[in-house]
């Protein structure tokens, strides 16, 4: 009763920020993402009758109590579906920085959902895996699929909300240049940030009204391979959700000085005729979306940006992969 899975992180082009149901991880707004080939998590799950409790190891270390709690909650959902009472050994490794605003929870819980289900003997299709992953991390629902993916908004009480594919990786040969701007983990988790924004930001209501419009624009631009329309809507979506965070009480500032420098680099390239657009998650790092022909120029410019410590170029990535 053992299986492993590899899932890739995704970057939201139309942002998810805010929950309609916190307990069930149901998003309040629709989101659209791009799955990335290099930002991957590999997870192995073994159900073992010799274990007296679940064992969770992340990146070679014993998981903290809080980290293990979320993993065990996922395992419990799988065990209920499989009518299984065995404890599990979970080993998960991220091939990129963890909890730093690079969507490690998305790839992590997508890989866990797929590996735990397979180890338990459940033959879930992609939609069932997506709904299972969403229960632990809403963005993980999108990492079940490769390429361009949509997660609809939900309502309080939803239990089976799942993501759905828009287009496969080969639909559009874009590149996303990731610029690492600040080391270490972020101090405020996305879940905590969303709730603080929902409760205290005066602009949260406007965000709920406007976010679906940007999502529709981005979905149409993906189908038409219109990078300028996609990029403009993506930047609006990004800045709007950060506006909610910044205007929360107390304020949530995910940005660092190097974040602003990287954003200025992207804007400067665009002013010189390069079709490149910036996005960020709940963290300080900047991701620049561009065509394949501009990727090297964009990366070189970000490498020269003050405060940027590392860059790499990613492309549309695959569906989650399971190995027994």
C-alpha cells in the first residue's frame, strides 16, 4: 500500500484571494492558473500496519505539529473514502523554496492527494483528486492539471468543488521567469492574510466585484493566445489583491524593496517594447510572463536587478503523475 506522486506548482494569472467557506477551503472568487514544469513536489505515502501513528517528513525533516495536522487531515479524508484504518508514513520533498510565496502548498497537497489515494487503492479520476486537494489547499485543486486551469468560485457548504482544465501545456508556449527576491518563509500565511483582508480591508468588497471580470478576460486571452490582454488583466488582478492585503488592519505587506525593483524592471522592459507582465502571489517574489523569444532577455534583466538573488525560467507543466 505505497505510491508516489509528482505535482507541479501553479501561478495564478487571475488571483484567488478570499474564502467563501474557510473550513472547506472554498474560494470566494474564480481563479485561473498556469502549471509550471520546474516547481515540483514529490511525495511518497506508505500505509503501514506497524506504525502506531502517522509519520510526516517534509524536505528531510520531521514536520511541525501545524504542518502535520494539515497532512493528517488529508490522510483522514482518504482513509474514510477507502475504509482504511492504517497509519501512514509520508515523505515529501519540494524542488524549490517552501512557504515563500511560490505555491509550494499547491504542489504539495496535489501530490499528497494523488499519492495517498493511490496508496489506499482508490481509483479517483482527476476531478475527484482536484476536489480532494482543494479541501486542504484551494490552489492545490489547480495543480492536479497541467497547462492552463480554472477553479470556479464556490459557495458556503460546497464539498465537491474542483478545478477544470482550460488548455493543455502545448496550447501556448509561454515562459514565466521567476525572480527570487527575499529569502526565508513569509510571516503571514495566505489563509491568515485572506481572512484579515475579508474582515478588515475597505476594498475587499470591490475585489469580490472586480475579480470575476479579470478572470473572464484572462480566460478569453488564453484561448486567443493574446499575451498583452492576458498580461494587463493579470497585473490588475495581482495589484488588486495586494491592495486588499496592504489595507487590512493591521496591514499585510508581502513586498520587499527588491519586489519593487523587480516590478520596475518588468515595467521598464515593457516600455522598451518587450511584451512582459508581472505577477506575484502572497509573498515577495516576482514572476514575469512573456513569450519564449523574450525569456532570455527578461531573465538577464531580472538577474541584474538589485536584491534579486536567483532567477529561473519555467514553462507550462504537466498533469500530476502517480507511480505505484
